[in-house]
């Protein structure tokens, strides 16, 4: 059983180019990826400055990409993060949100996600307030599917340390208050979960009174520490039996749009193969399909260095040696390795705190 799979472009750090998004959709749509949610943290008009309209050129590119996705049978959606709006959902916020929803409707979005992640709250009865906002949006959007990302979207205690202690029974209260037709994102036991099990998903489904829609933070590699590593390996820790406990499965991609295809393709195989799945072979098959045989073999040789070791463990001499190797390959994937070796994908703490 293959759940609905898709891309959730929800990372911190540098924005992709539009042609990179199109190439990713072109590569994954024929393989079974059926939706694309555009929600990069660096798009200020969807997050910190959500009240402001997108510049005309960017609005036109969004509309063009939406049409491109639909032409390939892929649902297109927007993730809107009305920053800390639950702390002051007043007339000014409602007016700005009305304008933003009209703009998004004009793009012809299929999906709309209201994202409350990574924000601090000083609002009593947070779950009820957020549910009320989502219902207010639901009555004013033409999107055929609505998602919400809770403030506490994982069991991970890091959310409580950074954004404040979660209210008692937050998930249960949110699930009870929300319209049953609203999908709820969940990342697992951790923000970046190493394993996601059927037992865990069944427990969360009971709390939310609906199956969770998995926002999988692999292969994403944003943040100061993770951006120093390339996430290339095949998916593990997501058994095929999870499909029976999920409303859908979206992956937050790596900062490298070509290389992210490799783990993305292996996720499909992990569901289809079930107990026959072999993650090493799945990586090699996906790498060959994405990069061609010579570059795939090179990446396989270097995976311990690029993914496990990372930039922090590379001497200047080793970096130059690797650059010389990857300059030999005329492929966007090799260019991404070179860009990573040069620090072009480094995500700083300042980016995370200000995007």
C-alpha cells in the first residue's frame, strides 16, 4: 500500500530557483509523488511579513509553478505561516488574512496549510484559538483541502525548551476542536525522527481523533549543524505498515534539489517492497537513476564522508581533493556537492531566527 506522497518545501535557508522546483516535480511525479506544498521559511511574504503582498514577479512565478504542477497531475499547495497571529487575531489580522487568502485563491491552489510551527505563544487555550483561526480560514478559502501544523508538532522536548511549555492535553484539545476534515501535520517522536512506528502513529491518531499527515523531516538538512552534512542515504525507520496509520506522507527535502531525489525515490521503494526492502540497494538504484552510473558510484564511495562526517571533519586539503573529483562530472548533482563543499548551503542560526 502506497500512501499519498508529496514534497513539503518547508526548510530554513536559501531559496531554490523555480527551474529546480520544476525539475524535482518532473522527476518525482511519474514515480508516485502527488502533491507539492510550497512553504519555504525564507519566503518572507508567507511568514514574517505575511501581511505584505508578493511582488508581481514572484506572484507570477508562483502562478506559473502552480500550473506546472497541475499539468503533471500534482496537487499544488501553499503553506502560510501567519506569524504568531494566534496571539493577536484582531480586526487588522483578519483584514490582512482575507487579502492573503484572496491572493492564494487567485493562484488556483489545491491545498492550503496554516502553519503554526516554530512560534512562541502567550495565548490561553492555545488549541481552541488555533482551531478557531483554522475554521475562520476554512470558511474563506477555495482550496479543496486544508492542513494545519500545530505549534507542538512532535513529542520532542526541544519544542518546549525553545517555544515554551506545551499546554496540558494540547493535542487532544486541538483534535477535538478541529473540523474532522482538516488534516494535521505531525513529525513523529522527534522533530527529525530517526524512526516512525505504527504504534506511535496509532497513539497520535487517538489523540488527534484522525490519522496524522506525516511531515517527515528527512532528508532536510537545514540549521547550522545539519547543513554541514549531505543527506543522501535511503529512507530507513519508516516501515511499510505505517501506510495504514497515515493520512499521507510528505517529505521536507534537502537544501540540494537534485540530490534530494535520491532519498525521495527510495521512500517509494520502502513502501512498495515492504519486508523485501534493502536500503543500500535502494540508494544505489535511486542514485543511478538520478545521476547516472559514474557519479552514483562516486557518491557511494564518498557517502561516509559527505553524510556522516560532514564539513566540520574535513581538512582544507581534503575539501580541495573532493572538489577536484566532483569537477570532473558535468551534472547538477555534482554542482550541488561542489556548492556544499564551498559552504554555499550553510544555514546560520541567524537565518533560523529571522526567517
